[in-house]
């Protein structure tokens, strides 16, 4: 796949993603409600999807674009001691599922990422999450796939190349954070200052115009 084909694939997949924007927007609103009421978001994936999962939780514990309170979010792919202990003592399918059982509570959100949608440890995490009463969402590749089937909802990227799916998953992560901040009413403080300054300038000019010689009284 050369550079031109790579970009063409990305643009085509982006057009398909456009039809799922309402789902992502709603997810952001629902996550905002969960997190502001003491809930938690868990995320997991393998390989590049592990990096995307950690990216998502970092945006929630830190911030996305503008300052706001931190929220409880845990990436289940990032804790090396737990990962190696579970792999050593339990079947490989338990890698994330056991952590979901440890950290998840009814009503929490579990976001699972898999480009194939068939990774056994991620699929089992979805099953465990649903059994425990978590809200399970997944980011996957093309449908149908086992992870989407085991999730309450999925955003699926219809693309032939794994790299394209991964790149669009990052876009979804950012769109989700954007929707969350919008639901929370998070604004750019500098933009707010600019608006106030602009409003003062308009009022000032209006006042000068009304007091100018020849102005109607």
C-alpha cells in the first residue's frame, strides 16, 4: 500500500464513519452522566489498540482540549504487574475480564478496542462486563465480528487495512472526548475572554455613536 492508496483508504473509511457520529455523540453524553455521578470508565485493547485505550483514559484523567475536573478512568492494558500475574495464573482469556471484575461496577462504562473484533481476551472482557452490569461499547473493524456481538453497542470501521482501522479509532476517541466536554459545558476560557472583550467593544462603539454630535435624542 503506497501513500496515495493509504490516504484514499483513510478518506473512504472517514466517509463511512460519518454515519456513526450520532452514536459517538450520544456516548459522550452518557459518559458525562456516568462520570459526574461517581462512575468510572474502563478501557482495554491489544497492541496498537492498547495504546488507543490508554490514550482515551489519559484524556479523561487529564484533559482533552480545555481544563475541567479529572475523572476516574483506568486502562486495563497498562498495569504490567497485574497483566503478567493474570497471564501466569489464569487462562489468557482472563487477561482483561478479571480486571473488569475487579474494577468495574454496575453502571460503569467499558470501552473495548479491537481492529479485528475477534481477540479472545477482549471478547471475554465484554461478556464479563455485561454480566456485571457495565455498559459495554466497542470500537472494531468491519462487521460482523464477535466483539461487536458481545457489546451493547459498537462503532465499526469498514476498512480493509488494519492501520486504517487504528487511525479511525483514534479519531473516534477524540470525537468521544469532544462530545463529553460539550455535554459538560466545557469551554475555552480564552475564547470566553475574547467574547467578553468583543461585546464590550460593541457596547462602547454603540455608546459613542449615540452621543456623537447630530445623533438622534
